[in-house]
C-alpha cells in the first residue's frame, strides 16, 4: 500500500530531476520530444511528475549514453508504449548494437591515430 502511494505521488520538477539524475531542462526537452510524458499539470499550471513519469528517464538516459539519437529513442519509446511483448522491444537495442560498436571503435581508433 505504501509503495502504491509513493508511485502515485506527484513530484514538482525539481524533485523529479533529483530523482532521475537529469536536469529540469532535460526533462522538459524529453517531454517536447515525446520521450517522456505527457506530464500532467496542477490546477495552478505547474508540472507534476508521477512515479511512472520518473521511470522513463532511466532507459532514455541509458540509450542516449550509448549514442542513440532522439529519432531512435522515439522509436523505442513507441514500442514500449504500444505494449509490445518483451521480445519485440528487446530486439531494438540488439538491432542497434552493431552500429554502436562501429561508432565506438571509430572514436577509439581516431584517438589512437591522434596520439600515435
């Protein structure tokens, strides 16, 4: 019951940013890009983040850190929101793995060439 209440609790942007580890500006950007949200507003017009809202930045941050672009992330979020089975959305990172490895190796090789 307590976990359910915490999940339903509304958080102001600063608390949501603290909980997710990203800035308020990043949360707003991701909302505009439809990677999170839509975020509800209070009667006074202020954004209020729920437990569900603060879960989305985790996978978004992970894939951004891995080098995926916003368009790719929109595709992944769409798969999750559509309720596809795990085998469908797990195929997403697998499909991007080779491209990410090539990109990472090119950066690494560039650093070696620069220092060598």
